């Protein structure tokens, strides 16, 4: 989990750039966008590994109240729930729509 410093224009382009040099999965912020990309690395040992790069979006207001360089930002509200063991992890990406989020069949107002 990192704040991050890579920014690319266009949905998914930051995740693509983060994955390019990553040697592990990464959850990052900084861009205030909701994106998730993954790719499979095939190792010489014959074992494969899926690496993920994901940004859950922002929980900040996206109506212009938060200062930014542009009045029309490509920001999305969302969050992620990460379940993990010592060996692996699973990600639930949860977009916030209006003031609501759906998680495992239940609607929550935020």
C-alpha cells in the first residue's frame, strides 16, 4: 500500500504504468480514480503469479469543493476491502455511487 506518485491521463493508464515496474501487487492512491489492472508473470520455475495494481478512488468530495488543477476532474469515489492470509489476498473494489455503496448484498449510505 502506497500513496503513489505516478499519474497518467486516461482510465487505467496509471495502473498500467505502476504494473510496468512492479515486482509485486500494489494498492495506490494519489490519482483519485477508480482503476484495477492485473497481469500474469510466468516465472522460470514454472510457477505463475498474478500481480495487481489498483486505486480504489477517493472518499473526498468530487463536486469541485476539493481544490484541484481542473474544474472537471476524472475522479471517482470508491473504496476497497482487502481480505488476506499470510500467502495471498483478495480485493473487493467498491464504487461509491451518489452517497451509496453496495457490499456483499447490503446497501450502505456514506
